């Protein structure tokens, strides 16, 4: 395809997308995987495991407490990663690793633990 044909093709595709957007959901064919109401999205947990039944939409008090503990653990880990070479970090490191490294900080923590420079 030459450049003219590519430009024409992209303009046609853009026009189709705009028409579908303006039309909305009415009469549109929506692939189930693109539909946020697709049931599999309500049975998949945050780790990607699919459960047999729909997951609860509201958070129970125990989950809220676990979430609060995780937030506090993240704060401690952020502080610890900033002051990595201090003696206090060396004392607390073993117990904090045992309790768990927060998901969002695992890359940074493992790079520090293995003395690897992130690229």
C-alpha cells in the first residue's frame, strides 16, 4: 500500500470508530471481553484467579482492616527503602520481609535486596 491508500484507510477507520462511539451501546455489537458488565470480570480476583461464584462488591470489615494494615505496611516500606543503608533498616528488615513486601514495592525491594540497579 502506498501512503495515499494508508491515509485513506486510516480516515475511514477513524470515521467508523466515531460513528460507533456516537451510536453508543444501542444496536452495537460489543465483544463480551470489552464489556465491563461481562461476568468474568466479577469473578476474577485482583490476582487474576477466576472463582466459581460472583465476588462480593462491597468490602467487609475484615477486608477493610487488612487493607488498612497493607497501607500502613506500605508506608513503613517506603520509609525503609529511602533509608536503606541505615542501621535501623538492617534490624527491621528480616521481620518486615517475613510479614510480606507490599505488591507495589516488590520490584524496588528486591532490587535493593539483591543489590541490583534498576534500568
